[in-house]
């Protein structure tokens, strides 16, 4: 069980150790915007470099053609550069 006195970043890290999540899911769970979640996740990635853990990111993926070679793995692009479809799955992050 997570303490309620823990910081948002600590609670987010504990949650990502338990199971993966997308920025939208995490935002709803922690009452944050997805962009704020991404800011916390980026900071966690730097913090984890000093530990024996790593932040793993499953990249965004086009729902139409399956393209997943996006340059920025944490941001969800507005459309696919390959087929121009706008249905893009969000990246999923976890800590292992």
C-alpha cells in the first residue's frame, strides 16, 4: 500500500513498478494532465539511472498500419508519418 504522504513522483514510480500505464491512464488515476505525467516520467527516467531499475517505454503505435518508429517515444504524435492516420495508441511506460 502506498502512503498518502508520499510525493506524486514517488507514488507514480510505485504504481509503474506494479504495472504499466499510459499517460492518460496515469493522469486519471493521479488527477494530473497527461503532459504533467510525462514531465514526471521524464524526471523518473533520470532518477532511475542511478538505481538498478530502468524506465521502459513501449512506443506509440499507429492503429491503422502499425508504424511505431516515432522519434520521441514518450509523446503521442497527432498522426502517423507513414499513412497519415490520426489513430495513434499512446506509449506505455513501466519500471523494471
